[in-house]
């Protein structure tokens, strides 16, 4: 996502050369990438992509990482066939582009995905994680959807929800200290509102020296100075899910 000072949503970062271990399926009107662990489980995680869409190898890598930690992971196309953002696009058109891809208008698709997980994957406990655009979607779902267990919002722009902080489920917020898209002032304001209004468990964590997208858009081998924080962010995400699911 973006703020007024920087209309371009964000740099795509390091594009992973990754094929995936899961498979693509059709879930009613939605295409999705599904990855299942080798042993049976009744726990599943919905992974919500960023502006670059459900086919980005980086996000599929994260979905498979969740699977290696014992979860069924499903990464649906929440743009429902609409084109994802491309780095070649003119940043000036971003606000117009995103009007037709509202992260707070995904309830119908989430219901379809949850139905699929319960029917075809025997899921009884369902959580959600989301990145950037998907991080905003997680915030929306934590405010509105009573059927999810927990959520992890990774660098989701918070100004869209700054007047709503009564979350229904335990939520982890991951932010980057040097995020040009999400000012630290907004993070501090969110933290104060959560303190005042939220009765469920939550954590707001800021990772030193990191930039927007660091958990899923940076390769450790290319960014050795960031490797400890990349790994810590992924570990924190999984530990949070393990705690509440």
C-alpha cells in the first residue's frame, strides 16, 4: 500500500526463484494455491498476498514454510482474476488501481475459502496472515470475522483502520523501523489505541533497521545484514500461530 507522500505501493524487492511444493486449485470463483503437510492436521492458515498478487513466488514460499510447520496453507487470489500491481506501472495510477481491490471487501472470498478448508481439509482451527495489502486485510478480518482464531498482520498500512481497534482475536503486528510506507508515528498511535480498546492479546513489534516487505521480499543471501531480522520475523509469525491455534 502507500501513503500520500509515496504513491507507489512498494518495491517488489528480491523475487524468489521458487516453484512451490503445493498445487493450484479452483475454490468456487477463486483460484488458490494450497500446500498441505505430510501428516494430518486440523489447523489451517489463510495467506493473504500483497499488491503483487497470489502468484508471487515469495508468498508461495511463505505458504510452504507454514506447511513445513504443520499447517495447511491456502493462498487465494483475493484480486479474483484482476491484474496484480506490476513494477512497470506508473505510480501515479496506484490510487485509482487500488480502488477496485479493496482489502476490506474480501469477506465473501474468505467465507468461500473457510468453507473449502473445513470440507476438504478437515480444518477446525483457522488463522490468517497477510503482507502489505494483505496486512490491511488481516486487520479487517480481526475486527469483523468471529470464526478465525488469530491473525498476523505484516506491514499492513494502519491509517485506514486508525479509528477501529477493538479486535476480536489475538493479533500480531509486524512493522519495519525504516518503512517509507508506514511512518512510526502511525504505529505508535495504533499501539495506544489498542491499549485503550482491545481486550484480546496483541503485540506490536518493530524490527530495527528494516524496510517495508522485509519478511517476504528479501533474500537472506543477498541481504546478510538483514538475515537475523528476516528469520526473526518469520519465526515470530509461526510462534504466534502456534500459541493461539
